[in-house]
């Protein structure tokens, strides 16, 4: 990272020239990477390319205002910025383009994301935090348009929390909240609701963020006149401009090719955000996109000749070049020499990156060819194996798919044969998968000793005279313990603060811990989750409350695309241990039914999904999660807040284990599996079943993601030989997921004497009222008759047909 060229104060002209020329070198280097990167895609060496050409100069200005400790939440045009802060080399750029799975060579995602997605490493190898105040920080990019905005809000809010909340250990995370969160977005993506939701929330919260809008007048092929009212995003956001009486945004405008004014504008924005904690929007106008949106098309198809000519004249690099010559900083000959040297440098680095990427693959190709030669000499089908070997050998630049596909196809020709070389081939395939597969599949969850599934259970302890209290009291008192013991913990959501949430699970805690730690928010679920993601990336322990499970659909894209993939897409180099608190189960009415479980659990792999049956179990989950590094959703039972529970004497210590089921009734005839509020109905029915000589075993799932890691359900079925999954979700929803886990992962099918059954809600959302619930979701009678029907089929003499 280089120093800021001071265009006003007294510095030597030589120093000023050196600084400007260094910036120009970075801009040219970035442009050459874009141009050569496109060619690599078109020649087939890379799958896809999306580059930052046309945005180089404003990103140089941004980089000058960006300080250690600051955070970026950007999008896939920001390669120049990453180069300017010395976090992206040319070889790393191309390693990302080739999807190199070596994290040391491709530190952005180890090939898990396409090029143009940038990150810095927040964690050491053991999962502990680096000193984030001593480095430039970039949160891991994602592709969905505007989805970087909610996270930006949380990254900025963390600075406000660090500055204003006492007692937090800020050693690795903040210097008095002086850090700015910098966001970047294309002009067309400002049409997304996530952008407007973030703008509104940032203005309300007054947090130190600076949003740069790169405006090149297009969104892929669609002109701004189809994107934005008045074709000008800063014009229509004038209402957010702060004034002497009202808080809001500072809005700045600058041309994207005007180097000197860009530097000045970004310094002004940084000072406002850093010192005053006021959000700033910078509308960077008159930018270009010389190669079009991506390698999937050509911008000549949709831009007029007049526009293309204008873009040539207003290319930011060309404009900077002209300004350098006009200002007497360098001659045309000097710049030509710089440009030629950079072209050579980029070509050489590209070559090195490709050879480094290909080298281990060629070694694997060579090893397999040698092995196949030996196999072919021993097999009666040697002629077919020789052909496979020769085809593989003819590939000059193979993929691992080419290699493993050849090896596995060879096995088909060896089905009826047995010799040493065949076993060696099998071992080679298995070892290759064992070695290579983690490059693509590791780090969905924490793999350190702070993995949530390693945290052991601590059961509640009850005194003889334990109080019988409403479930909400257990939650409230446990949250009180959490905020007392974890200064970095905070909770926020709709109705969360002043009234202590709609069910009083946080009653009185805002008064005790303050409005920043127990906070109300607006009705804006996506940015509630974004607040949590951003703050957790900076070392805080946020609990984001989504009032009802149904409302999580407003934020499911952010949870699915951002939160659930953070650890995976950084290969363990960033973590976002956000806890999402919500409530659902057995609710009445289409919009408060809490019945989307199947959809949710299949969209959030990477996030734990926990379904406690009562508030003591829920409290234990919160305590467990705060000791680990993985994000989670905890779904409290809405109809359990007023139900009486004994209050544990060790409330702050209890820990509900994650990925562990609980058998809450032993039985011998059938295993009944359920969770949440429906479990209470199952327990009631089990008593009625005993009256007709059916002894059911009841298992509480507790944790849907992960699911029954010890395979205790299979052990139960081994005893009962029958299974029924009872769920209030729609047919084929969570029940299908549970059944797949039991039959195909736990292999419990081998113990079944009867067809495994699922009993679910109807295919529609529940109708309103008591009768709506009765006719929409499994009732006690439904469960009784379904279980009885299984037993009737097994033994019709002992259990005659019911109806």
C-alpha cells in the first residue's frame, strides 16, 4: 500500500511524480490482466471471466483512503483495488481464473469461486483471529447482485459498537471504532431491494460506511433508462442527504476518470465516515466497461457506435495517461516504456500461474498412465484399456476430471478379473479422491477445536424445590447471563429492544444493557441478517432475531448465499458465527405457520438448524453456540413461552449438544421421530397407544443440521423394526430429509419389518384457527391412526382394522 499523493500541500514534485506513476502502473497492470484474462477464457484455459476493466482509476483513489483495520464489502469489479492494497498479485489473479485449489497460490477462495471474488484472511490455521487492526480487510465476495450490501451494514455497525459499548476486548478488532466499511456496487445493481434496504438502515443507524457506485450506464446489456428513475441513482437518493437538522447520508459525486478529484473526494468521504460515523455515498460517474459485462458476450451487440466511441475517449486509464502527460509528470515515451514492461510482466506471470496450476495434474496423469500400462498387460481386456490410456496421454492440458474418469472407466473392463495391478488401481482411485475431494468439499463447517459439534452436553440440574416458571423466564434469565458473561454479545430485531421481544424472552434487558446491545430494528429482515454477518466477521457475537420463522424467507437469500458459504468459500479463512433467533411451529394461519422447514434446511447447508422442544433446550443451544464458531438458526416453539418448565439451578452452564437426538420415551414396537411443538402431541398420543398395547419409542430430533451424528435413530429401529417420521412441514419437506438421513445415511432400512412412514401436514399452508390447524397439520388422532395402521399391517389379528 502506498502513500497518498498530496495534491495541495508541500511535497516534492519528484515524490509526487513517483506516486502518480506508481498508480498508473497498477492501473495498466490491472487492465492487462483483464485483457489477457479474457483471452484465457476464450482459448478454454479458464471457464468464465468477469473483470474490472474501466474501473481502475477510482479504485486507486479508494485504496488511498483505505486504512489498516478497514473493511471492504464489494463485488467482482474490484481487482485494481485489491492490487493497490497489495492483496492481489498477477499470479494470484490468474490462479483464481484457472481455479487453482491451492490456497497459498489462490488465496481468494482456493478455486471455489470464479475469478473476481476477493477476500483477505481473518483467521490463523487453528481458527483463531488474526489482528484485524493490523491488516487491510476484505470480506469474501459473492456474485448475487447487491447481496454484498447487507453485510456491509454490519461491518460498519461493528465500529459503532466498538466505539460506544464498554467492556469489549477490542485488541484484534478495532481501534476505538475508527474503522470504515467500504462498499462497492455497480449502478444497475442499485435497483435491487437489498441496496435500498441497506441505504435506509445505514441512514437510521448512522454507521461509518462509504458506498461507491461504479456507474457505466449499463447493467449487462440494459441501459440505465430501464434501471433507474431519472437514470441517476444519486439524484433520486437526494432525500437521504443530511442537513443541519436531520441525520442522513453525505452524498458526493465525481467523474470516474478524474484522478485528482477522485483522490480528493475519497479523502473527504473517509474523514466524514471515520470521524463522524456518518454514512457516505459516492456516485462515480462516466465510467466505461471496455470488454463488456463478461466473457459470455460482447458489448458491441448492445452499445451504439456513438457510445463505443465515447467510451474510447473517456476510458479512465486513457484519461489518466493524458493528464500525466499534460501535467508534465511523464512523457509519452516514458509511459510507452512502462506499458511495454507491464505487458511483459503480466504475460510472464500468466505463464507461471498456468504452469504451476498444471504441474501437479500432469504428475497425476503420468502416474495413472504408468499404472494403466501395467494393468493393460495383465488384463484380458488390455486392448480397451490401452485405448483409454492412449486417449488420456493425448491430452496436453488435462483436468483432474479427465484423469479420474479414465481410471474409473478402466475398472469396468476389470469387473471379472483379479490381480495385484487391479488392486493398485483401485487404491490409486481411492487415495486420489481422499486427497483431492477435500479441496472442493472441506470447511463447510469449522474444522478446528471450536467446532460446535465438539462441545459436550451439560445437562440441567434441578433442586428439590425448583421453581416452575413460564418458558420465557428461562430464556430471559439465560440471555441475562449471556450478556453479563459475553460483553461482545448483542441482540437486535423487530420488537426486540424496548418491549423485550413479542414474547418477553428479553424482558427488561434493554434497560439493563443499553440500546446498542439489546436493540430494536426496522422491519427489514435481510439487513437484520446482514448486520449479524458483518458484526460476526469482526469478532462480535451477534444474535439476530427474525420475529417469526415465516419472515426468514425475506432473508433466505442472504443466509443461503452469504452466511452459509462464508467458511466454505474462504476455505476456513473467515468465519461468521452468527446466531439467528426465531420462533415457529404449530402456528395458525397461512402467514404465521412456520411450515417452510424443508425449504430452509435445503438452502442453508453451512448453518446449523436447531429445533429445541422447550425453552430449557433452547437456552442450552444458545450457550453451546457461543462457545463455537459455526452460524446457526434456533427455532423456538412459539406455543412454549407460557408453558411451565422447572428452572435449572445451573442455567448459565447448561449446553444442549448439536447433532445429537434424545430418546424421551423408550418403547419396543415402533420408533416415532419428531421435533418442536409437534413432539408434545406425539408424547400425548404415546400414552393412548399404550392403552391398545402399542409401546412406541419417541425420539426428539433436536438438531436438523447436523442430523443424529451418532446414528441413534438407527439403533432404535434395530430394536423396534418400525419407523414413523411425524412433521408439521409439507409432504416431501423436512420429513423427506429426515427419512433420507435415516434410511440412506444411517442404513436403517436393513432393520425394518414394515414400510417406513411419514406423517406430515397437508400440501398447503395451514388455514386459520383451531379447526384450520386440525385439518392442516397432524392431529393427535392422525398420529394415533397412522401408528395403529402400521401395527395393523404387521399383525392384523392383534390390531384389527380401525376404520
